[in-house]
C-alpha cells in the first residue's frame, strides 16, 4: 500500500530495488555502468563498474617508441586530445631534460586553451541534454565546430589531433589565425552568453542542479579530486597557478571557485573557465605576435628518443583536472612503464559517496557534471 | 500467380513502396563507446544534421531502431553486450561499423580489444578513419539506403501467403 | 630545493628510508613494505612536509629490467646512460614495486614513495584508511599485477572482467593476450 507513495517521503519501506544502468544506456555516455540500489526513488547504494573501454593503453605504451605513443594519448580524453598530447610530451621532455622554445610553448598554450573550451562546451551541452534542455547543446556545438575547424586547419584532424612533437610543435600557426580568432571569439562569447541566459537562471535548471550531490572540500581532497570538480567544492587549486608549467605564470587569469560542490557549481565553474581561457588565448596570441617570425619551433631533439634511466612524473591542468604521466625509462627507445593519471578516474571512484541519498534522476545529473570520459577512465 | 510470387509487376511495385518507406526513415541506434562517439554526436547535431536523411530520431532503445551505428572501440568485456543489443533489435536491421576500432581494432592491438566488431555481429558498411569525419558517416548512411533499395523484403512472405503457409 | 626535500624526508622518516634518489627534480624514497602506512602517516602529519594528497598509486613490474641487467652490457660508446644502471648485487631484488605519488597542497611539492614487493609475498598494506583516493588504484594494481592489499574494503578486479585469468601489465604477459574471451550467460 504505502509503497506507491514511497517516493522521497523520508520513510523507508525497506523494500530495495536494484537497478542496472548501462553499459549501453543513453545517459551513461557510452560505456559506464552503475548498479544502483534504490529505496523508492532514493539511491541507497550505487556501485559503478568500469573497464568496458579498457583498451590496454599502458601496456601498448610499453611496446611503442616514445614518438609512437603520442597518437595513443589522443584517444584518452578524446574531448580535448590536445591537452593529453601536451601532457605526455612535457613528461617526455622532462625525462630528456629538453627545454622547449618559447614560441612553441605559446602555440601549445593557445591550442590547449582552445581544447579546454571545446571540452567544457561538450560538458555543458551534454549536461543540458541529460537534464532535458536540448537547445544549449546546439548553440554550443556550432561554435565547437568552428574550434574544430581551427584544429583541422592547423594539423588536419578534427578530434584526434596528435598535436605537437617531443621538443616543440610541428608547425607555426597559419597566417590567418588572427582573422579566424577575431571571428571566433565574439561567437564563443555569444554562445556562452546565450547558454548562460538559457540555463543559469532557469527555474527548472536551478531546481535540478543547486544542492544536488554537494560535496565537502575535505571529502573531495580525500577522494583525490582535481580540476573543476575540486574547485566547485571551494578549493582554489589549479596547476596552471600553483605549479605553473610552460608559460602559465606570465598570464593573468582568474581561477573560478565554487562553494557547495554541487552540480550547479561544477557547471558554473566550467562556464567561467571558458571565459578565462579566452582571456589566456588573447594574451598568448599577443605575446606570440611579438615573437620573431623565424623563431625556432623545435628544440634540438635526437632522432631516436633514448632517455636516460630514470622515473619522472609530470602533470598539467587538463580540462578535467590533473592529468599526469609517470614514465619509467630503462634507457632504451621504448618506455619501460607508462602510468597515466587520469583526472576523472579519481573523481568517479567517489561516485557512490556522491549520490548516496540522492534521487535516481540526480544520479544522471551528477554523472554528467563530473565529465567522465570513458577513454581516460579505463585507458 | 507469377504476379505475386515471382518478380512480377505488383510485387516489385509494392516492394519499391516498402523500400522507399524504410529508406527514408533509418532510425539510428547511436552506440557510441569512444572517440567516434563524439564525431557521431557532431553528425547528429547542428552543422551536419543527420536528420536531413531521415535519421531524425536517434533511438536509444534497440527495439525501435533500424541502423546500429557502432562508433568506437569494443572491448572483449563489452562484446557480449553489443551482441545482446544487436539481438534485441527488430528485423530488418543494418549495422554501420564507424571508425578503425570498430572495423578492425584500430591501433589497439592489445589483450583487451576486440579486433573488429564483425567477430561478434554482421556489419553492412565499414567507415574507416580514426575517427571518420561526420561526412564519412553520412556517406555510410547513404550506402545503407542504397542497400535497402536492393533488398526484396516481401518476396518470401508473399510467397508464403500465396502457398498458404 | 630538492635537497631540502630529501633532507626533510630523511629527518622525518629516519632509518625507514632504505634508499633515496633524485632525478630531474623528482624525489623518490624507498621504504620497507610492511611499514608503508606508518611512513605515509608520518609524511602527512609532519608539519614541514605535509604530504596530504595522494595523487596516484600504481605498480611496476621489474622483470625485464633485471633480465636486461643480468645480461652483460655489449654496446659501447655513447651509451653512458645505460651503463649507469646499477647492476644487481647479491640476491635478485624483488620483482614488483608499488609507487605512491604524494603531493603537498600547501607547499606544492611532490614526493614519490616506493615499496618493493617480492614475488613470493604479493601483498602491501592498504592505505585506503588514510586516503579514500587509494580505493580504485589499489583495485587496479590488484587487477593488473596481482598484488593484494590486505585491509582494502572491496578488493575485486576493476578493469578486466571477474573471470579474467592472468594479470595483463605483468611483463611476462603478452601484449596481444592469450586469447581470453568473455562469455556472458544470461538467465
């Protein structure tokens, strides 16, 4: 009798239902699977199962040379492949002790920040789709196509860019980057603004996101959160500021911080980070224009990469958080062991804790807001 | 009798009608697992707009889908699930293997990756590329339409009806 | 700065440090396996070091490294780096190692802590009690290397399916696998 009205009344019926969501489910983004136990509509326990996209990347890395592994890194976080490339290349450069020319670093900054914008656009769009707001997705994807066009016209690939080389970048920015960027920038800002108008103060959106799956900063740190999800909890930590790599200490930008660590804060942080990224690109491009046109793009790198024996770890702030590569070299031309530290792997393991006691529909909202990319989650 | 069971006028015209209907509404089941899923998303969204070709409604349920677009790597852990999804689809059904991983395993020649989804399910159109451009996927969809045109959906059934089976 | 860090770590840990090294600014200390929890607590609670964030945890299989080192070095000239590799002396060193990457949020310094795991005793005390972040990395290390973590609340395979035989990231496991196939039976 009472079971019919057991929906979130605070009364447990003691009658749990086990719901299997995924791995093939529209809201599960491909290959995620959650086995949730619910009491009415309240999640009592959620157990994520991963590995449905485990492609053996780390093992593969041990059988490829250092250069050959760059295209494999594209396929980790495929929403922002360039950030993965840069992270891996910087790790190998650290292992080799290579100093990258300034111009190459500026191009890297510009491209990584464009990738960050593209990644955040996917997240915001998909979060909207999963919560029933389809329009922002279309608004954002149009601008995203334009970013893709810049990538494509820089090195021929839309998604898996294989950007950069060990020791620098392969090509200079083409001549009409200036025109492209001047056209793209107002459109990006407009798309962000439109999305903001559609979602941020929308009553339904606020109800579905504010206070949903809030997380405390202590918990977030204990679970190994990094990136926007950590900043949403109120911890001001950004590797671009805290451990500046590349040239990031020369740019002025804000690190947006949330308060409650709920879905709304994660969304807002991403919206504001897109604006900050646009600022960084502007500054980086201004610096780039002051460089001599024939400034070197590549450091002196031997043809066969044969690093000395040793172990290094290098991490950058990828759109999702700290993306690190641990490389152990045995002195041969192949890495002895590559360990990838994907940001969303650490975040997703806290998922049972995040959704405990929430409604089953909020489970979907939470999952979307964490930006779990199966490629880097399972490797 | 020939008009009903053979390649007579009535049957061919009726078949053309059925094929025309099927051809204009290939509802896709987007089964995006990895990188190709993002390009699949781009193909469905504004810009490339797959709905132009009648693939208006991405059907997330296998029961109401015609074309399974398998975009991305299928691992050995995932393979039985893909097979199950395919089995759940109602006839007639077609499969597009999108991307190098779905066609042949791609760069991932490893212990955990299935070396091509045709080891598990039959594939109609292969789209190479890592990932293919959305245009490639649209072309594959047009190929599926061509394939639908060449099929004789009614021949067996009508013959059965006439013979009283 | 790295010297300061090394000094601080050896002050904090004292005789617990078996070996320490510094490469490209990354400091690594090796500690006894059985006392890893104690070491990490000390590093975390030391006010000067305050390594309060677990970045990652993973295993390494050194099988090939020792095979290679056991063979006499034939190459000459220009291979000074490879020759620097210490030749194992005495009994062969333990095959596996588990690495802990630590980070101090206040000072932004990083430290790598390493324990060696011999093949006949594949277990390392779990650190999930210190950082919940170790939950999945420990499961993955168990999955990929077969190293057990006593004290872990739920030590199952993480990436491969439950019936999978073997541990893929071990060096004696072939890249293309041994033809394992997953068979799911539906009721």
